[in-house]
C-alpha cells in the first residue's frame, strides 16, 4: 500500500460543532491521496471519535485521532501531528476553517512543478459568522489582505499575511526549519512564516480564493478565534518574537544604526500626526465658518 502524498493536521479542543464541518470539508476535496490526523489537544475524546466514525465512509478510512490528556498548545499539537504522519506535503487545517474543493489538488500540482520552493500559499477569503442555536450562520465575506500579491518576507516583518488554512508545505522544509515553536501559545504560524520566507521562496496563487478563514469576531471562550478572543495575548507574544529577533540582530551587528532608525521613525510619525492634526483643525474651522455664513 502506497503512502499518502499529503498529510493534513487538524488541531482541536472541545469544538465539535466546528470540527464536524471541518472533517466534512476535508472529505469533499477533489484530491484524495491524503491522510488526516486530528490532534485532540486536551478535549473530550468521545466527541472526536464519534465524528470520525460519522465521517468514516466519506474519508474512506483516511482519518485518525491523537488524544492529549492535557493541552500541549497549538504549535506543539501541529508538531505532534506532523511527527505522526508520513506525507511528502503537510497542511494545517484548523477545526474552524474550510477549503475550496480544489485546494489540495491545486497546491500539490504547484509544488510538484516547483520542487525547490518552501511552500505555497493561496488567495484567502474571510468568512464572517456567528453561532446560533447550536449551529453556525454566515453573515458576510471579505478578501483577506487584498493588497498582498506575493508571499513576501518584507510584508511578514510588518504582520502575518497568511494563516495556516492558506498554506501547504513540503515536510522536508518543516523539518529543516525545526518545526513550529512549541513555546509560543499564539502567533506561532507568523513566526514560522518569517523563518520560512527568510530561507525559501514561497509561491502565492493570486487567483480566486481557495481557502476560507472563518471568523467569529465577537465570540469569546473556546469557540472564539484566538486572534480576537485572545487579542492581548497575541499582542504580547508578537512583541516577544520581535524583541527576540531584535536582540539577535543587536548581538551580531550592534545597536547604533537601530537607535538612529528608531529616532528617525519616531520623528517621522510625530510630524505626520502633527500635520494630520493641523489639517483636521483647519477642516473643522472651515465647516464652522460655512455654518456661520449660512446663519
């Protein structure tokens, strides 16, 4: 029996209403040479096992679960799943996101044609949704990062420009980079993408969306998106990562040039804010003067 070409890792914890949709989504892929590993990171195993049984026929036996007795964190869960699989290519399909049915087929075709690349990302659409009556209701859609047209290191230095559902990576590349950082409870995908883009060229399929990033922006707790429900944690660990890279740069290159850059950008921002403040005051004065004339 030949090994699957693609390994799909789904991280989950007590979100069965979302996991049910994710498994069904994976089973609908036009490309079938894959295996699915669900890493149940400290949640109730019974619900996960029941969903795998429910979708067993649709998955044609290609799904199984790993159960952690206690939560190990998102990135450790990713690494666990990767270590337990054998595919040439790896995808992280989180339990609340979905793909276009052609996602796997399109990404495999691209990476087979570009063997030196460190991965491929696709145009992504944000799906806005709310939880109602035990189900999920869509309330809108918008394109994620509409001005991004390539997987760029310079853009990644500003912010993350791809989420796990958007990407496929060669397993060898993940291994070469040392996997995902298990010490980061959030922003681990961004930090991995920085290392990825610093080392490899990564393709970007800038066409119709093939990945769907589902967001429940007002939902807190276990059913929320970590980027919204855990915004403070995201801000803390993003700054932690930036400081780590900055210390590494200072150790190798010194701090002099950075001190001048920090002062320059601070002055530039201050001037911009001052100019905007002046323009705002003038606009208010003009509006008030027009109102006075009308009287």
